[in-house]
C-alpha cells in the first residue's frame, strides 16, 4: 500500500526533481516507510511506501532492466504468488518477493490483458521507454484512487491524491459547479469529475494510455448483468456466498505484518470477523467505536461477537478535536456530506496507534446485497401503484420508522414523483436535496446554468434486462460505492497510514452475487436476506437477524460540539464573499438550530460548513499547503 504520483510529456519534461519530490511528500501519510523517485526525459514517477509485503525488498519504483520499463503501484495483488510461479515458468526472473515486481512482469508479458488475471485492489502506472507510453490502470471496484489532469502544453500529471497534483506548477484551482450540484442531489459527486475543475479520476475498471498521439481511456471489466442463474436453490446460493467470502477473507490475510479487524456488531463486519478468527492461528484483534447516544452505540453487539469468536476486543469513544476537522477535509479532498468520515478516521488512527498497518472491514456488503432502506423503495413504488395518496404516505411511514408523520412521508414520496415508479434510479431521486434551491446563491446558479446540460446523461446505462432491484444494485455499485463508500474508506484509513482491506469487494464475490436472482438478496422487504441466511448458524442469532444500524454520528451532536467554529465559517460576510450560498438562508438555518426548531436543518448546515472548509483548503489557498 502506498501513494504514487508522476507526470509525462512526450515532448520532454522541463521541471526539476524538487517538483517530483514535493508531489511525493504530499503523499507521505500514505507511505511513511520509504520514498522512491524516477525521472528521465519524458516521464517522472514518485512513490511513497507503507511496507506490508516483502518488507525488505518491496521498494519502488520497480525497474525491469532488460526493457527499461518502470512501475509505481498502490495496492495489493492477492494472487501474486500463483502469478509469480506462472511468469517464472515463462522465463521471468525475480529479485524480490514483492507483488509489485510480479505486477510489472505480468504487464510486460500480457499487456493490458493482465488486468483480467489480477485479484486485488490497485492503481498503478507503467512507463514504457521503448514505446514512449505511460499506462495507468485502476482496480475493478474502485478501491484505490487515481487522479489526473492535462495541462495545455500536453503534460499529463497523475497521483493517488489531488493535493499531490496541486504541487505541480500551473495546475488551476477552480470549484467544479457540476460536482457541487451532484453533491446536493445525490450526496456525492460522480467520477470522472472531481470537485476541482479540470482534475479527473480514472474510472474503476478502466485504463488510460498516454503517448505521442494523445490519451485514450478504455474499460476492461463490468459487473455481469446477463440473465441470473435460475437452476440454483436458496440453500445453494447461500452456501456459494459463504464460500466466496471465506476465500476473500483468506486472500486478505496475506501480509508480512499483523492484521486487525473493524467490528461494529452488524452482520457485515461480524461475518468477516468470525471468518478471520476461524482462519487464523494467532489472536485476532478487533476494534469498535462507541457513541454516547444509545441510538448509535453498538458496543453490546460487538462484544457479543467478540465473545463468540474469542477476539481481543478494543473500544473507544467517538471524540474529535476542533483542530482535526480541517484535516478530515484535507484528506478527503471533497466537502463532507456524511459524518461517517469521523468514525472511520478515528478508527484508523486508533488502529495505527495500536501498532497495526492492515485492517479488515465489512464495507460494500450493503451496496451489493441490498442493505439500505432505499432499496425497498424500488419494490414499494411498484407495489403502491395507483393507491390513494394517504395510503402511500402511511405505507412509507410504516416501512421507514424515521419518517414520523404522514406529512413527512408524503414529502418523501413527492420527491420521487419526477421518476416513474418502475425506475432503477429511485434511490437517487429519493435522496434529492430538499433545500437545494433555497441554499444556492444566484451567482453560483449562474455559473451552473451554462453547463447543467452535461448532467443529462450522467447516470450509468444499466445493461441487460434484469429486475428493477438488480438494476438499482448495479447503479449503487457503479455510483455511490466507488464515489462515496470506498473513497471515504480509503482516504480516512490512509490518512493514518493504515491499509484497509474489504473482502466483500472481491470482484469474484461481486460477480457471484450479481449472477443470482434478486429475490435471494431481498426477500420481501428483508434486506441482505442471502447474507443473513448464509451466516444464520455461524453468528449469534441476535447478530444474524439484526436490522442495520447507522454508524454515522448524529448531525445535531456535531453542530453543538463545534457551534462556534461553524458560526465563524458560515458568517454572513464569509458566505457572501465565497458566493456559493445565500447568506440569509444560512443565517436562517443557524437561527432555527439555536432555537431548537422542529425543522431539522442539521444536514444542510453540515454540507455548507464543509463546502467552505474545502474552498479554504483547495480553492482559495495560494499554496498546496497541508494540515
């Protein structure tokens, strides 16, 4: 695990080595153990290492002496040992026991088709001096980030994080209005865009090839959406899921350093914890975060799982200092729209302080197996049909306990009316930002209007003719998963030099889940039904049949904790100067909050607060800076 960066211009590069070194230094938190630099006439590569496999011999850049090809690589290739054996039989000679040397040999042997053979999480770059090309690739699910920008003189700059790119002279800093608009609609932005105009992401399961003739991107994998397997029983499907998860956990235990495990007490992390404990001969260390609010505190369930599998369990309370708030934004490189960042950041910091470099987690299960309440909307809205309005509102209120009145339920339903009932994008319409039009300033809307048409075709096209639930799961896996869930998990763990491994994101497991009929994933409105069935006898009953509980701390708690800071950041003068929001509306929201109004503006206040912090760090800042 590490951070990578570099730049390429087929006409030659003129910048000095100190530019490359400063780009590498901006990624020091991703790789505190070693720094490596490479530069020739057209290409420069930088690397920061977090030592996990082959501690003595795994430094980069890796150079293939016969061809002169050079690789920098972020991630882990879990099947590198069988690949190494196959490549050795083809004549390749290895000097180390690292997966990075195997990856370079695989690329030189098979070209970009080597990506189909890889099991793991990765973002890497290969400089081929013979062909004068730079090849970039990102893993199938989007676990590892890879950003790039193109300057007018043809220079391509790439890095694991945007802040590294900003150390290159001449990279502009402009807020991307389309990214802001998407955030207010979906709760996240969509790749390839970022919140800075002109800086892009390599999409998951895509490559980018740059050479004398320009750049081109290409996909190499997609979620299979052919007709589901029909000749399979529910018991067979459950056993198959369990088998794939066992193998995924086994693969992710390959490391030359100890591996810990996050344990919330939900079925996802509990399944991973239990399998890890069964596969390990050494004591398993698990870690949970605690909240004072009983509605968010899961310690009782985490302790139950720890006791069941005999783990060495550690707990600590969710507490963060004001001076660390900017650090969160600096590491995430986007405005925060969810406070889920806080526990992830604190958990990884605690893991680091306990001496661990690698941790397992249960991320991704909700997205691929239907674990969120809004997946129920896809089924509900087709069921509701043409019933009376009050009937619709009451049904929504019964299914979603957080909606306390029929009026609120109807408000949620009204947010859906823009889409027909039979539409897989219902979860995203459901999340439409209620106060968007009141919040955005006239000047910001004027910046947005000339380019808003670019959003018309932004939803991924769902291939095949699967059920509406499967189509919604496909959109979730292509949209929210890489752009929010996995991005958050990577940045918050690597902020503290911790590698996070996610067994549910094994692409073979994902392919298997999408090959199954949708009614296995959600039986009626019972979310993650297949996962519950797979581990019903393996986990304590209180765990395997639990409803999902939020890990994110409540917004009102956060605002009360940092009310003075939020007031300063959202002062009317500052809001007016930055120009994103209407100062009269931000003042109104804060006034309503201070008076304990029943209208809950906490989510909107948090969004506005973090947009301003992002602007301070990445748009208005005159230097790349740091926290």
